[in-house]
C-alpha cells in the first residue's frame, strides 16, 4: 500500500523573518482583495441568489448557448453548461419571477428541468443568518482556544492562522469567480475546524510534550501535514468528479476547501511555528 512520508524539513535554518514573511504577505494581499470587493460591491465576494434573491433555471436544449440566452426578455446573471451531455444549462436571473421566466423557456421550445426562485427579502435574511453563524463560530473558536492555552502568544497564533485560512480563500473566490453561497459558507466553517485542529496539534506538541522545540515541531508535522495533504487530495478528487458531472455546488465547495487547506499548511508551519519560536526563545517564555 502506498504511503505518504513527510520530508524532514530543517526549518531552523531560516530566520523568523524569512518564515513569517510569506504567510503575512499572503494575508495582506488577501485582505486587499477582499477589502476592494467590499468597497465596490458591499460584499466580501460575489453573492449567489441565496443571498440576493433571484431565479435559477436548468433548461435542456440542443440549441447553441447564444440562442438560449436570447430567448429571455430579462437579462441573465450567468449561464453555464452542466452535466455530461452538454445540452443542459444552468441560468441565473436577478428577478424572482420564476413562473414567468420558466414560461418563456417553454415558449422558446426548451425543456425546463428545474426551476428555483428566492425572494430578495428571504435572501437578505439568509445572508444575515449565514454571516452571523460564521462570526459566532469564529468567536467561539477564539474563546475556546484562549481558555485552552491561557497564554496570549500561542492562542493568538491559532486565531490568526484560522483568520488567514478564511480570508485567503475568500480572496481567491473573487479571483476565480466563485460565488458566496450557503455551500461556500459551509466550506469556510469547515476550514475553521481544520485550521484549529492542525494548530492545536502543533501547539500541544511544542508546549506540552517533552523534547526540543524543533523535534516537537517535526513530530507535529508528521501527523499534521499527513492529515492536511490527505484532505487536500480528497478535495481535489471531489472537485474534479463534481466538475465532470456538472455539480457546481460541490465544485465550489471543493475549490474553497483546497484553497483553505493549502493556506493552512503555510500558516501553521511558517507563521504559527515562528510565533511559537519567538515565544519559546525570545518572548515571555524564555
């Protein structure tokens, strides 16, 4: 059976500035992208119809895509081919007049496979609940971490890493045109759990187990990197399969998790290690 062995990387050969610079630069760039999106649109990423309201229509037709879009009186937000047949299209509209839009599709000779409409007021309520849930999850995680370690530097290392693990994927969602939906919000919530798991594993090995600092770091890496890389590979496979079969929601979720888990590797074993190194050798624990 093939096995994955974590290479023994000598992080001690790098200075603290060299280790912490890449994850901090990545966080600053991500905050800039998310801030620009928020300033321009009022959203950290492009919202889906679950948050704005509108209509989602799946039609089946052998007609070219340009002919399908021309059949509707209302301008569509997006259209994309789904499924393996190449004859099904997912079309979204800002209007919530689902019945009228579906009738236009039938009048044009298209088969309406599925239709879904969300009122703007319901979308606004869903948006508030989703963002509130994300904020509560992050604040709750932060409180638990501070209660667990009861020391500022190790605790803030976990919280900062989790924050970056959320912000960077949101920035990449803007870059790759992935909509903010209930599915991607769920992926961001999962990333909080993934991030805290790997960071607490590292902190426990360094602060609460015997052995030298670098020995403890590598011991944590053997477990943590293996778990994270395995999760990344799993999410890549899920993303590819769901893309082939036209399951857009799972594709978006998979991409967000790949972005976040990859970011978590950088944050945990560069930024978090640097903060713990400072704490152990040059900070208050010296």
